[in-house]
């Protein structure tokens, strides 16, 4: 155990100056007693009084020793990063080899998806220490804990003192995006990154009942140090789980955090950065984000956003309380949560909302804010918000929740994916979506969606160029090739399948650019060939001539543009590419 104190020589570091940040409200919470610098199993961050965080090697070294010291823990490598670092998962249980199999309520806590926001790692290490070598072993009496200390491990090692300009500590901060410059909390649906694929494997293998994703905020100043949220019941695809979070989890955790000197608050964002008094925006996340993905997967998911302007010590200690009290709540209410989760998995709606928009009428809340002034900058020659550090409570403060359906679709019985789209099929397998494959060709009457008015994003986002389009359904008799995949929506992850395969969905594979080939034509016509063919068809088919004459009368372009006239005939010819603008995933009704 003496070896653990070697961290002291490498981690006692001065706190970086933050004179450019707004002034702080005083805080001296009772949770500071959780820091145990004299404990034989003191964590690396505690040796710095929670002002610095250990690097990857120090973190894993401490973690391996801690796991080896207790029969309550197992350590597992769940994947590798782009640069080849191991991604670790701790299993904590009275029966760690049965986690995911025993039926006990299971909490998955993930830290460091944005590695500059690493509060959850150090809070989790302290809590594991107190479970193994303190008085907190009872937290595992009826509940299992899964803990990922750092998900974005390469970004964790891109450390520096100046990576998070609007954040107080730790001294050395990791980076927001991974080594491939992907933001992992935009990658849940498309699952491009190795880190996300490793995480989805964990979800499928252990089937946790509650998922907590720990971040740190950007943006406005306010009194709250720990804010958290989830897709609210009024805009959730998992209404039973969301109701448990709203009616059971939030009141309990708010009480416990408050009793221990912290200020819990809602996960909301200012409507206008220059005029905070206009109110707040309450978002309903889509599946690119952890809480949106959990909602469509029927996995109750809490997005924690500790307040960046609060000191690192205060944030870590608040996170410790959040983790500890979540485990305590699951001791009493975990079975009820499991029943709520199962009810959501068994529900088969006929309609599914793909995107919500903000309501015109706000809800009114009490909000613990910070006062501000509008100052004039001689540098930018423009006004800016200057936070004063003085508490200001807002009564009847408006929150505009995203709860009005903006895009909705009828849920098909199934989707059919042609065998050439192996990338899409493999992504569905990574997500855990069940599917079946044809061993022989089969002809079915299916619905195909035809795209029009495609709009491509003006620039790359998260390594992809997104696209949106308008779709018109057509019924067609189609022969499906061997190897075609049928994805039934009658399964626990049916809502996820709809979110990924219905092209109008904002985080569908189509929207992320997996099907750009449908917008490209590779065969064309020459005028010397098509004009004689058109002349022959007009003589042989009077109905075609009538349709053309009517189209010319109704379309000014056809009246003036000879090339457009040739295109009109070509699109109705047997030579035309039947796959052009056709969404290749077919719908079974």
C-alpha cells in the first residue's frame, strides 16, 4: 500500500489561475469531509485537495491496485481507442462475476466521454475506495455498479492547462473530442468511433437499468453546482422510465444534494446569451446524445452537467453525493425502475415522434441565477454579458420545453435492408438491434421512399456531411436478394430501429450520410440516341404524348428548356436508373 503514496510526488501541483472568470459565490460544504488525504488508499486527486486529476497511467495503476485489493471488484477491458489505449470497466458487486446476470438493479456510470470534463472519474474512484476500504460497502447490498472511469482515453491524454477556458479546474484538462476529432457525445446513433462501439457493447452485454453520463457545462453562470436532466415524460419515447426519473429520482436526489451542501438544478440553457431574462430552453435530446439515445433505447439515462464555473473540488464532491445517493435509491426503488423499463420495452406504438420543437407557451419555475451586467468592449466594439458573482433568484422564470412533435412517422412492421449495405447492417448489430436474413430470393410488395429536394450540409460535422430530403412513398413489387436483412419493429429496440432507419429522423443513418450513393447517377443519354427513341414512342403511345403536352402546359421550365424536355422523357424510359433518388431501405407495412 505504500506504493500508492508515490502519486503525491507527481500530483501536488499549483492551481491554475482563473482571474479571467467571473467571481465565485462562497462555498464550504460539509462534503469536504469526504476527502481523506491520510487514508492508506488515498486517491491521486485527493493528494492535491481535488485541484488536479491523475493522467491515464496513474489512474489505471491506482484502479488496478484497488480492484486487486477487494473481492467486490472486477476490472475488464471493453475496447481500445484509436491510439491503442485500453478502455476499462469496473464491475462492483457482492457477486461481481454475475453482474448483468443476477437480475439485481444495475447502475452504469460513465465519466470522461468529454475528457476535459472529468469530475466523474475522481468522484468514482473515491467512492470505490470507500466501498472497498471504508464504510460504504452496504451500497452494493442489493445493487450492482458498472463504472467507466474514462471513455475517451486518447483525449484524456491530450492534457493541458488551457483546454477549457470557461472551467475552473482541474489543473490539467483533457480534450473534448477523441483522437479522430469526433465528439463522442454526438456519436451514439451513428457509432463511428471505436469508443462508442465499445460502450454499446457494454450496454448490450450488461443491460443496465440506469445510465449516468457525467459532464461539465458551458454557457451561463448560475448558483447551481450540480445540474442534471433527462428527456422529460411529456416528450419521452420511454414514458414509464421518464416518469420514474421525474417523480422518484429527481425529488430524492435534489433533497440529498441539498442536505449535503450542494445546489442541484435543472438541465436547461439560456434562450438569449445577451439577455438571460428572456428565459430558458429545455431540450429534448435526439439519439446522437447519451440521454436521447437512452430514451429511444428504453434505458433511463441521466445527463449530468456540473457547473463549469464552480471549483473542481466542489464539483467532484457533488458528483460523489450524486453517485452514492443514486445507489442508495436503487436499493429501495430499483425494482420499480426495472418494471418501468420493461413496460417501455414492451410497448408497441403505432406512431413515433422523431423530433420535438419548443412549445410557444413556457412553464414557469423558480431559478437560482446570478446577476449580470451588459458591458461594452473596446476590443470587440460590441456589448457582452459580464456576470457579477452575486446571487439573483428568478421567480416565475419561463422555460420553453421542446415537447411539440415536429416530425412524426407511422411505425412500419419492419424495414428491409439490401445486402450491399453491410456498414448499416453492422451498425445495427453493434446497437443490439435484432434482425433476420434471407437465404433465398423473395418477392414482396413493399413501400419505397422516393427523395426530392435534397439539401446537403454546407460543411462536414462529426466527420460526415449530413443530408435532409422530402420523401414520397411508392408501393412496389420488389425482389429481395439473398442476404437481405429484415429488421422487425416488434422488439425491445424497435423504437431505436425506427430512429436509425426512418430517413426523416434527425439522427437516422440516412441523415448522417450513409446513403449518399442514392443521389448519384452514373448512366446518362446522348441526344443522337434519345431523340429518335422519343419520336418513336410518341407515335407508338398517344397517351405518352398527351401526358407530355399536359406537363409542358403546367411547367414553365419545360416550355423553355429543351434539355429539361429530354430529361422528362428519359425519366419515363426503361433506360432510366431505377435506384436514383430511391431510399434503399424498404418499408414493410
